[in-house]
C-alpha cells in the first residue's frame, strides 16, 4: 500500500504542486482515511521527502538509460534536457517552485543528491566529448560540471527568469546552447548547429 500511496502522491504533486495538494486530497483520492494515510507517513513533509527522492531516482534512472544508449555527447545532453523538462513547469504553481518555497529542507536534501549525481554525469559527458574531439581538450572538468549545475539551478529562479519573459522550454534550450558553445570544438559546433538549426561560426 505504501508504494501505491507514493505513486498516487507523486502524480498529484507533479500535476498540482506540493503546496496545493493536501493530505485530505491524497487520502480521498486513495479511498482511505487520513488515519490510515498517517500510519504510513507521520506528516506531509515526510511524504513529500519520500516522493521527491522517488522522483529523483526516476530521473536518474532515465538519465542512466540515455547515457548508456547514446554515442554522441551533444545529443545526449539534449535528450537529458528533454526528459527533465517533463518534470518541470515554468510558473509559480510548479512543483519545483513550491518545493523550494514551502519545503526548503526537502529541496536542499534532494538538491544535494542531484548535485553529486549530475556532477558525475556531466564529467562523463565531458570525457566522452573530449575523447571524440567534440569538446575542447583543455577543459577543467570539475569547474565545467559545477558551473553547469549552478546554471541549471539559476534558471529555475522565477525572479531572475520570469516565465512571462522566459518560457521554460526556450530558457532550457538557450541555457544548454550557451553551455555547449563554450566547450565545443569546430567539429562539435557543426553538430550543435545542426541540432539548433543555426548558422553560428
């Protein structure tokens, strides 16, 4: 039953936001009493913690699959971006925004896990790109992987990037292109131009 609660809660939180969905909503949707729900999770924050960890695991598994089947590091990053965007909206009701604002301890815990995972993921991506001659061979991998993560966190800030001015899809596209143009070789730039349909030199 706990697994079913997590699955339904994840679905509701992603659709409606962590703040918007109440324990009453979840127990009603599950057809159970609140007492039964609280027998599995002592409070809403505990439920949200487990749900966000489950989402994080799901995203990481998806990224692992992309990385294991991809042979082109540039295309790999675009495939990862596409998958991650399935979990992100760009307004104040978005799950990410609500988690950050109303459940900062949970957000920080999950963000720390994601940082370590993405740092390793980007390091491997950089190694592959350098081996294939698509990324510059003088890159400081530790710096690039960390600054990439910092940038991803930064573009989620709605005060810096209001969705009325920066639609989430376009924003992530712009950020990824910005990241890649700083590290690609001329050979990598040709692939990037094909993906972005641009003619930058």
